[in-house]
């Protein structure tokens, strides 16, 4: 049996809309025009859109653009959208009109329907009333910025701080563990395991700083520019009023863009933030790879770290445990790098007064932020917190390293030290064993020079 429908009308004519839907003709046309994917905008984006519409309604009432009674109902309906009460009504595909007009109208129609019901059937128009003083061209990018700010401050920075603290804790815990360093994947001079982890913690700290720096551009909002940046049909004080409300409700320093033509024609701030997210992903890739390599084994790899055993690793090899938490983070990072490539392409694709790929960049940017937040938090709690140093294995590898000969160079010279290293390598003996016979140094002096504690 086919679903019941009702007839709705827009400027192009009549459209059949599901009888139970809050949205109207323009949303239904978008549903039919863009049967592309199963991707829809996130809760954070819809919250941002509802928050903007609510603040716009209240500002329009104050400025006399929309009658007080209608504006009050619109604001209450928009608050419902912000709170997630009507998420099922946001049915438009991410791959749609490049300005996001379809999603903006989806919101306008849902809010208009709810406001009309609150007013016992009084007609609230989605364009004339809900969208008053606005355009999709300034509302949609404003919602993108608002949602990004919510995601960065509400999740990502906090999760990165959690990971940084976990790494700093391990740095202190491992400070007394001396190990062999590695450069070019080859043995290098000794270092502290805690020093290695301090480097990881600093990478995460710097990622947080870069993301915060990139947020400065995101705080500039294009609202008030309407169609092309000129502000046509937006009364004086509208943008300032709405943005002031947004700043108050979110406790973030939102401000009106000083140049609306730049703010609507370009999405450079989004590109900059995406680049900071990509850099963070690259840092986390390095850390996750190091951790899984240092934990490789348990007997035939490096084996310097004991990773938490969280699940069986093989359907065929009993007892095998894999570094699955690190692997999941590596996939998150790969996805973020891919999103950045798509966002870069989108940001380069603006023409004249508008970028027409905003829906995809909005989806990908928010997805990157939320993936990094969840991935970092999971890596901290299920991997880093439970790491242990395999002290016996680390000491064994230290003693076997040929790089210890570096400490002899100031006393016997580079060439003689290289000869000792080559002899140790060819004979299978340690540097200590060969140097006792070949260096000519007194045993006490040799022992002091080859003490790893003097090298760190």
C-alpha cells in the first residue's frame, strides 16, 4: 500500500508530499532530485541551523520585520529543531545544490509547519517569515562555522587534551627506562623511553594549538550578506543582533565578517581548519604507528612495549593479539586526510560571489572533527593508559646495539670506533665485548663510557 500523501504548492507548481511530513514542496523536490547517497547532515549541523533560525526570528521581531506573535512561534519551533525533536524531518541528501539551499529550505519548511501549528493554523510562510532577512548563501556557511565551533570546543580539543595527558603520564612513568633510539629504522644512540613519549605528548599539544589558531577564521560569520554579500533585504542591525545572541548562547567569540564578499565567495577559513585537522591526523598517525611497532612481537618483533590485550586478534591463530586500537586510529587518520583532499577541492571551486560545494565541505569537516575526537579519546583510554614497558627486552636490545660505540668516538676516534662496530657486527659479539680487547681503554673508563645513563 502506498504511503498517504498531501498536495503542496510552490512557485513551480503542485508536489505530492508524505502526509505525515512537516516539510513541504521544496524539500520534497530536493528528495526527488538528489537520490544520491544515504548521507545526511549531523546532529551538530542541525542544532546550528535551528539555533540560527531561532536567533533570526527574535531579531526580526525586535527590528519589526516579522510580527511578534509569528516570530515567537518561529523561535520556539526553531528551538525544537536545535534540540533534535525533528531530526527525522531532515531528509535531503548531502549531495545537493551547492549552496545548501535545499537544506536551508528543509529547515524553513519544518519550522514554518511547527510554528503554524503553535498558532492554531495561522499561516507562517517558510520564505517570507522563517527566512526573513536571510539567504541560504549566508545562513548555510554560518551554520557550518557554528557547528564546527561546537564540535571543536565541545569534543575535539577536550579529547586531544585527554590524549596529551595520557602520553605525559606515560612519559613520567617511563622516564627511568633507558632504551636504544632509532633513526632511519636503524639503531641510534640511547635515550629514555619517557623522552620518546614526551615527544608524542608535545605533538598532540601542538596540534591543539594549531586547531585553536585556525578557529580564528571560523569565528567570522557571513550572516547578513544575504545573496551575494551586499546585504540586500537584511535590515541594519540584523547580523549584529543574531550574532550577538549566538555568542551569548554558545560562549564562543562569534563576530560578523568585516568583508561579506570574501565571507561568502570564499571558504578559506574552512580550508585552513581542515589543514590543521589533517596535520593533527598526521601527528596521530606517527604516534599510533610508533606504538604498534614498539609493541610488535611479542617474541619476534621489537617488543619494547606491552600493549593492552583488548580482543582476540585472529580467527585462525589461537592466542594472537593485534594492536587493534592503534589500527582503528590509523584508519580514522586516513579518512581525515581524504576529507581534507575533498575539502581542498571544494574550497578551490568557488565561482564569483559563491562557493557552490558547501554541503560536502560541511559534511566532511564535521566528520573529520568528530572522528578525530572519538579516535583520540579511544586511543588514550584503550591503548595508551594500559601501556607497559618491557624492561627486560629493552635492556637486551640496548646491550646488543652497535650504536653504543658512538660514546667511544671522542676518546679513540671515529675510524677506530667504526672498526669496533664492524667487528662486533661480523662476529655477533657486543660492542662491550669487542671494545674490551680492541679499544685500549682501561676497564673502568670503558665501563663508564658504555654506561647508557651517561648518554641520555
